[in-house]
C-alpha cells in the first residue's frame, strides 16, 4: 500500500479495539523503517526504569513535540530526550497513517517507539497520561508477531488476545481508549523486516 491510504473498515473489532490487518505492505514497512532509523539516530533508544528503579524489558524513544519517559520520578511526557536533546519530528510517513485511521483534525504530539526483543513484555496498563481521552491512540506493528492482550476498563476480569503481525494497525478510541492492554510475548523469527529480529511498536498520541 502507498501512503495514499483509503479508509476501510477494520478487519477485527475486539472490545472496541479496531484491528486493521496488513494495513501496511512490505515496501511501505521498509520505507517506514528507514524513517525510524533517522529518528533513533537523533534520539537513541534507552532502557526506561519504573519509579521503583526496575528496568523495563522494552527499549524506547519518541518523536514529536513530546516524548514518553519513565524513571524514578515516575511516568510522564517530557519535551526532552533523557540525553537532553529535543525529540525529532514525527516522520510524515507515520503521520499519514494517523490521518488515515486516527484523525484528520489534529496531529499527534507524540510517537512513542518501543523496541521488543524476543524476551520483552509489556504488562497490562492503561494509556492515561494524556489530557484529553477523546482522541484515539493509534498503534503500528513492525517486525515479529506479538501476542496482544486486551482487558477491561478496570483491573482484573477476563481478557482476550490477538496476534499482531508486521504491518497491522490498531486504533484504540471511544470506549476502548482507557481499556487495559499489554503484550504477553513475542514470537521470534516470524518476520524478516528487522535484520536482527524483534518487534517495533509505534503509538501515536494526542497529549495536550
């Protein structure tokens, strides 16, 4: 698919999460990866820690006006990378995905970039550090398959899971905006997109 995306209905809807399967074709994924390499060169991946000092299993960076960081001061958005430099702009290739499935009325403030190796996980959590929950969160998967778990708007209860593959796009809006979700595991070797394997997840967010 080129960057002239046509709006189409989602392939799956799970608890309000809209899953667009293979939304990005392989040539677009590779072009997107080249754009991400430029972002990471300007704002290198780092290993965040929780407020208790525990290192998270994902490595991350961001693009946009604000980036998401986590350290002993807690989870928050910040205008600067931990090295003290401004975050690079969100590549237009990524913004075009947001415009196609998220909103044409406002650009995201942040593109959070998470890199998962084969052993990385992300526990069930809500995306609730933003000021206005009326805007969706758009998630883009690149690389190895990830088992994505969807919970409820409160902790506990039954969950559902779906495998997300390279090129899949998920929109979390409306009732799904504050639903708990996470990544249980990565299936190594399921994609050749990243030379050394692993998965990249991009999440686009309106923060302010």
